[in-house]
């Protein structure tokens, strides 16, 4: 069942030379109970879409339904939606508990009810011990928890989170990613989470919408997006990719065999309608290929241009015979070095699974 239905929404700012199409005719269903992520580069329209759902701004065309009802007539405070901002927007001189209860009190809830709800929220975000601390005297990660508790206190049906983790350092961000997932699972509230960080999107989301320049490029599970990118932009934006220009040799269903420049054929997955002799671009992830001796049955041949040690893996970039670069990621063994060095002539073996 859909929690939110975005129906042909556009948002155009300004006119004439100043015209900016921040959102360009978006259709999107976000399911109840879902951890849904909007992912895309800066300026692609993520914040604009959240603002339209929250009611801080209005679509130029199109509409938004919440649990089947058009929310256009509802002012922000009447929508069962709340927002966590990157800046947290807490009151620094108030206590943790007063921050969490502030909205509830403003809405005129009885004191005892506010207190009970605040206690529940403190427990949810594991901040009960900190309840009487001033917000200015707790850490960034703790402030993040308070902001989350405050946003959840009025029991919204949908929680909007606009890059809430981007100000945190790496370790804390990883910790808060797990916390957000836990809180979403425990509360069963639909989360719409915004990030420009592809790794964060892949680890946290039930589904991801990849956006660019005001439109949706692909909507799907992390697996879909990573392993079956619908187009080059998605493959390029999510993870690392090698692109090869090839010719289709034969087609059976959504499987095709493609011919590389070297004349060798490898399997690939394609959308329907692909026919033999088509010139297509295939994407091969660095971890779906391996470096072999050039004398082996290599699918590609070239010379190692550089070797980058990454701890668990090593990235080996090879200049192919045709001149383009191809990166292979190999897991490091405990015995250390991968034994490959710059200038070596090598072959690259591509494993079976290749997407368009
Ligand atoms: P994101 O959150 O993905 O970084 P935004 O939704 O903030 O992107 O912005 C999308 C586009 O709309 C950008 O080009 C931005 O400059 C433009 N934009 C956003 N808000 C306004 C505004 N109030 N007036 C004019 N242009 C705006
Ligand atoms: Mg933004």
C-alpha cells in the first residue's frame, strides 16, 4: 500500500532566463513502512521534493496523495509528516527532554501525556540518561538523536530526513545509520531519507530513487540499482563502473552475447528489444573481473597503469589495448601484496554477470 503517491509533480522556480526546473514531472509511490531514499547529486531536486511533501512549498503542476488523500489543502502543521533537518534546529538552551516535548506542548497536549511521550521517545533513541542535560552540552551524535526523537514525538505517519548525517564524521555516521534503521524498524513509520552518498543509500534503504536534474532515473531495491542499473548515469553514480562499447552477437530473452573488440564473446543482460549487430555499452563492475596472465584465456588485454591498495581490496587499473582504462578490484589475501605492479602486461577475465 502506498503511503505517498507523487502524481506528475513539477516545481519550476522563476521565469525567463532565471527559470529553474527543480522537479520535472515526477511520478513515484512510496510504500507504507518503507525506508525509502532519494539519492542524487547536489541540486537534483531532493530537498525540493521533501519541501513539497512537508507543505513548505507547493508544486507548479501535479499533486501529492498521502494514504490516498490529496494533501494540497493541508498546511504543514496539519500534515501527518515531520522533518529532521541536517542542522537539527534544536533549542540549545533547553534540556533534551524539553526539546523533545516542545512541539507536543505547543499543540496543547496535557502535561502528563507530554511527559509520558517524552519518556517513550528518550527510551527509543537511548537518551534517557541525558534527559536533563542542555542541548548545547551534548555531542553532535546525541543532538542527532534528540532531533530524531523530537520529530517522532507527535507520531507522524511519514518522517522526512534531509541529509541528517552529512555533518557527522565517518564513524559516528556509520553508528547513526544503524540507529536510524533500528528506529525505523521499531516504529514502523515510513522514512523518506535524502542523501547524496551512494554507499549510505545502498546500506540503509529498502528502495532507492536515483535522481538527476529534477527527474527520476531509476527506482528499485539497492540490489536492482547496483546490479541492474537502468542507464549509464545510474551505473556511473552508484559504485565504480567500467564501460565497454560492444556489438551484440546474439539474443535469447533478456540475455545476450556481446562481442568485444578483441572478437571474444561474453554474456550480458539487456532490456527487451535488443537485436544482433546493435552497438551497445555494457557496464562491468570492478569486482566482477579479475587479473590473469596475458597468456590465459583473457577477455581483455592491457598493461597495468596503477595499483592502489585499499586495505581489504586492491584496485588495479589497466590500460586496454584500445586505449581505454579498466579497473579491477581484487580482494587482498592475508599474505599481503597482490603481486601486480605497474607496467605488467596482463589479461582481464570478466565473470559471467554483466549488466548493460
Ligand atoms: P538538492 O536538495 O538535491 O541539492 P534542491 O531541491 O535544493 O536540490 O534544488 C534543486 C534546484 O532548484 C537547484 O537548481 C536549486 O538551485 C533550485 N532551487 C531550489 N530552491 C529554489 C528557490 N527557492 N528559488 C530558485 N531556485 C531554487
Ligand atoms: Mg538538499
